[in-house]
C-alpha cells in the first residue's frame, strides 16, 4: 500500500467515462520526494462520484496499484458526528 498524496479527476462528456489519476508516495524513507502515479477507472458515474468524494474528504488514504484497492487509513467511530 502506498500513501495517496494527491489526485486529478477527469470526466469525458462525449464518452461518459471517467479517469482519476493519483499521485502516490513510493515509501522510500531515504528519498521522501520519490512518487509514482496510478490511474483509477470508475465503471459508472456513481462510482466516479463516490471515489472523488472519498479523495476529497477522507484522510489518510492508501492505494495498492496491484490489487486496485483504495483504503481509508484509520478506524472511525460508528455514528461519529451524529446527534
């Protein structure tokens, strides 16, 4: 899993398809500026919206480019922020 640093989202209005590019930390302590990129291809507009929502609002995020798994990094309390 690599730490997700930033993202760029694109939605093509002609083909009705999305693509999200993510910048990830390579995890090399001796070179903390070493990064790499990966691409996420949402299958539906709803999936695109959900992914952009996670990228925009959650932290920390990690991504495994081999399994295509996006992980929220910390446990959250159930019902957090609810009255």
